[in-house]
C-alpha cells in the first residue's frame, strides 16, 4: 500500500478497484497513448464508450497513475490480489501507513488537500474536487523508518519525488468527467466498515482474474500462467481477433485474459523468481537509512513527464521535476 496510501480517498478507491483488472490496466494505458489528440470532453466521451470497468475509465483522467500501474504491473497485480481477497487487511494497511506518515510529520493538510480524522480513520480529500493534486513522494522513505522497496520498482515520472516528504505538481482537472457515472465524485470509502464505495454503495469487483487463487499455484505458478496466456493470445489470433482492422495486440491480450483465473500470474515481479505474491511482502520496520543534504522545493518546475494537456489548461503529463529520484537507484 505504500505507493498509494497517501493519495486522496477517491483516487485510492479507483486504484484498488482497477488493480483487480490488470489486463484492462494494460489495454487502457495503450489506448490512452494511442489517442493523445483527445482532450477534455472529447476524451471523456471516448472513454465512456470503452468496455472497461468504471474504475479503469476514471483513471484515464490521471495518466501518470495509470502509467505507473502499467509500468509496475507485478505490483499492480499483487495489489489486486490482496484487495480482491483481503479487503479488510488492505483497508487496515492504508490507515496504518497514513498513521506512520502522519507520525513522521509528512502527512498534513496543504493548499492542495485536506487531512482529517473521522471515526478514528484518517481521511484525505482534495481542497477543490474539480482539480486533483496527486502527491509525489518516495514510497520507501515517506513513512519515517525506511521500508523495503518493491522488487524491480520503477519510479514513474509524475508521481515520484526523490525525498522523504510529499511534493505537489500541477493539478489534474476532472470537471469534464463529472457528467459520467464513473467520474471522480462517484468513488470513496466507508471507513467505518472498511470498504471502497462506488455510487454510494460497496464496490464489488467483477474481475475473474483473482477469484480462484489456488489455480495459479496448481498450474505451475508464473511459468504456467505465461504458457496459458500465450495459448490464449495465439488462439485469439488464430480466430482472427488480431487480424481485424484496428485491433491491437493489447486488445488481443485482454481477450485472452477474459475469464482466465490463472491470469493472476502478473503477481510475481518479472525476473524476480521466488518473490512472495503479496501486496504486503515489501513491508519492513527496518531497512537501510538514507541521508539528504537538503529538502529541496515544495513544488515542481519543468515538465519532463510529457506535459500533455487534457482540457481546461491542466497539465496531465506530470509537469514535474522529480528531484533526482532516478539517480538514487
């Protein structure tokens, strides 16, 4: 939970729901990349026509978040596994991490977001619900005592900042998504009962990816899954799925995952044989210590994240200088 626990509640709810559809994360990210010309209302209308889960549609408003989930797919899949099968534990973990960050002095109200305690739970909300600021931070340092980094973690531009505190870039305008039933205002949490909400009701994922976890291990783990997925893609291509005009390899891959319980093979990081398949496997109370010579600035400058505009003059490419986060690795 470390990479997302400090995001606004509605965004965390969207990410948890979307993580149960790793194949749709991949497909939607490819789709967004293939349609850079779509902005504002046109983007929202085009997204509304896609056959994705509402959480996936909502995340297209935050390309850096969606890109991070795609780039760090092993983590995304383990997150989906944990949320699908251990919702109570995931909700408790979000609160535990927020408490740690608050105790370290790194989680407090800012001009971008409010941090409040309601019914013994820490709630994070945007100051302006039509402009969402995603805090950028180093998830392995922000919580006070360093925690073990997720194996193979890629510090994605736009949401990564190489320092032990939060920093904010340019806000994401989400007003043009407001007219759709899957937009920002439709997501949140019932912290008292510990579950994510969608349209004021408990969100229940209809994903088939994680419904039978034992199949993954009985099928030979990741090696078995890779063979299964490859067969599914080849069968799709043989049936002409990839031969039709306008059908992308990502779409064929999504087709191959449909209904395949063993597709949870995303969960082990690629090239990390033996890594435990759990969203909590990287948690540690110890870890190496790191020192910083200066805190740097509290906001970003420049736009190495792409700087594409998605309506209303808002920058959606990150618009951020990432504090040399990559140099630390």
